[in-house]
C-alpha cells in the first residue's frame, strides 16, 4: 500500500525545488549566457544570409542542448578529470586567438572573413556552448544534485541563450566595440578554466569576474557605429 506520508513529503520537496532552486538555476544560466551568446552570435554572423544565421543558431543550439544533457548526466564523472576543463579552456582561448588574428587580417585586407560551410558553423556553435557549459554545469550541480532539476534549468537556459544570441546578432552591427568586448570575456572564461586546472587557489573570485565582465560589456556598448569619428 502506498505511504501517503512519503507522497506528501515528495510533493513538498518537489515544490521546494521548483520554487527555490529552479529560479536560481535559471538565473545562473541567464547570467552565464551573456558572453556565450555573443560568441555564438559572432560565429553565426560568419554566414552571409540572415536566414542561414538563424537556422544555424536553431540547429546548432539543439545539438548543444543534447551535448549539455550528456554533460549533466555524466557531470559527476567528468569533473573528476581535469583534462576536460583543460580542453575547454584551450578551445575558448583558441576562439579568442582566432578572432583577433582574423580581425587583424580583415583590417589589413579590408575584407570580412566568412564561413563557407554551414556544417562548420553548426559544429563551432555546439562545441563553443559545450565549452562554456563546463563552467555553468559545474556551478549548477554544486547548487543541486538532482539531474532533472539541472536539466530543466539548462533547457530554459538554452531558450534564453537562443533569444540573446539573436539580439546580439543585431547589436553586433550597431556597436563598434561589442564583438571585441565579447571575445575578451570569452578569454576571461577560458583563463578562469585554465587557472582552475593549474591550481584552484589561483581562480579569481566570482565577484571580480562579474565586475570585469560588466566593465567589458559597458565598453562594448559605449559607441554605436553611427557615432564613429569617421562618420562625424
């Protein structure tokens, strides 16, 4: 016979998780998605057609969602191996290096470097989100050890990320320094992961990362393209 006390206790725990932990996990995903969103927006902007950009974000983020679920399910195993964080750190730092290298080439040639392969963009979007997820998933499982709850937070986070990326695609065209500011924050996340691999005592406090990120984004939004001195 079913024990009603256990049913009521489970119900109360479920309500507590939904009312308290879920909003925290969703907020965490939203906060950690800003630099991720601008990186994904910049990658999708490598495609000339705006319809292809949206299609790349939709399919790429669906693939990213699948990879996130796998990461969450295997998180307690993954975090035991520093090699995963090292690969994530090196990948994010490679993205930054690649961005500034291409930016220098564009300035010298006065031509925008585009991606010629739709599949390449999909892979880059999925892997980039996975690299960022190493940080956010680790933080999420520290808040709750219930996989379904973390997965729910990640699902909402992916939806938020999709809309944020669309906004950033528009903003990248409007603000002079936004893309550079975004990639500098990507570099911060990569360095943070790298420092955690080397020695966790070297990892800067969370408040400092937030201050640096907000400062970079404030600079990124400081000048519109129409406000450029060359247009004045």
